[in-house]
């Protein structure tokens, strides 16, 4: 599982991040997209393996209020969906 995630993130593009957000009615500005893409690339392992210490509210300043509200909802939805895989 770890190698599969590592390979996926290694091949992840900004366009894929933007498309995913758009599918969830989140229109990221260029700076929001750049931050999100960089954050995923640099922090996916910590987020995946140390989720209990992650506080999404620490990143509110990087998004518009509307986008952050939607991202927080989406984050919670995906956390619930993938909770059994976290912490492994």
C-alpha cells in the first residue's frame, strides 16, 4: 500500500489536483493550487501516518473563506471514508 501511494503522489500533477477540486465544486486560485500541490507532495506521508496530529485549520490562511469551508467538508468526508487505512 505504501509503495502504491508513493508512486501515485510521485506522478501527481497540478492538473489532477485542480480537476479533483473542480469535481467537488472548489475552484482553486493559482496560489491555492500551488500551495495544495506542494503540500501534498511534501506532506502526504506525515498526513497519512500521523493523522492524529494534523489540524486542517492551520492552513486556513492559504485559501479563500469559501474554498476553505468546502475543503474542510471534503477533507472530513474523505477522512471518514479512508479512516481504516490511516495509521498503518
